[in-house]
């Protein structure tokens, strides 16, 4: 799991479930100030509330080593009401964090499990921070969830390949279904044409009369029974057989 997957899971929770304002790669100050005077938080969520506004900061870790090397994250506490570490299960343990910092685990499917919920800290967040967020994150060409364009492009290529493969599978299936449908239509047309021929022969020979058809059906049943009983030598039976042979020859069946 990479940081992009973690950020997308957090974004889904805040934007879809909670209707918060969620942004990534957030500086605590302007980039033109001294280098060590600002820091970059992985993500923040801003609750849309006048009565109880809340800025939740997230520090994303996808490796144990990254967590152990990071010493700057305590400074984020001045810019948020709540702070959480977000990581795959097991990378960070609850007891490794101070009580004012929460911890959430992100599963492979994007499910979020809160290991410890942090308390809301009522602090005065510098208004310059909000101004910088507005100025920096209304930039239309900015790429959310990614720290650089290389990472964004790599993910785009993977999605492009997946979408192409899906498109190929769908189109192949559709082509097969269309071919089968065309084959079935051709077979039905052939059957329809054959029935039209049979109907014409029966009509030309006066065999479409319902009464005659019923009589013919009775004669066939009687002939079948006589055949079973060995009684099939009568002239009447021979006439029936000859009639049937004539019909069969005309129908070519």
C-alpha cells in the first residue's frame, strides 16, 4: 500500500461521509518564507461548521522506518484541533503516540479502523494558515493526493492500462454476443422461409383446413396403433400411406 491509497481512503471518509473540505500536501506557511519556518502536512480535513469548526491533520506513514525518522510532526499540533497518524495496520502502535494524537489503520480495501480517537483541542489556529490554504489550494492545475507529477503519472498509467484491458474485454464480449445474435437471426429467417414454403404447399393441396388436419391426425394415430398390432394390410391403410408419402414428397422431409 502506498500513501496515495491511504489519502484516497481518508478523502472518501471526509468528503463523502462527513462532507468536509479535504486537501493534501498542506503547508503551514507561505513557500517564500524561510525554509524552516513552515512544514508540509500530508492532509487536513476542515469541518464545515460555524459553531464547532475543526481542522483535522493527518500524517501518513506507509513504512516503519519513515515513522521512526520523522521528528517534525509535533509542530503540526499548532495548526489543527485534532491530529492522526494514518497507516497500514501494525506499522505504528497506539502506545508509541502521545495522548493528544490519534491513530487510524487503513485496510487494503480502503476501510478505516480507528485505533484511538483523539480529543478535540480548542486552540486558536493562525488565520494566516487559513489564508494560505485558500490561496494555495484553489489552484486549478494542482494534483490532489500526489506529492509530485511523477507519482500522479505513474498512477494514471496503471489506471489507463486497467481501463484499456476492461474496454478490450467488454468489446470482445459484445462482438461475440453480436455475432451469436446475427447467427440466431439468420437461423430464424431460414426457419421462417421453410415454414412459408410448407404453408404454401399445404394451402395448394387444400390441407390447411382445420377439420382435415384433425382427421389426418386421427388417421395417423390409428395407423400407428394398427402397426403395433400387426394389422396394416387394408386398402384404406394403403391409401393413407400413399397420401402421406405424397405429402412427404411435396414437403421434401
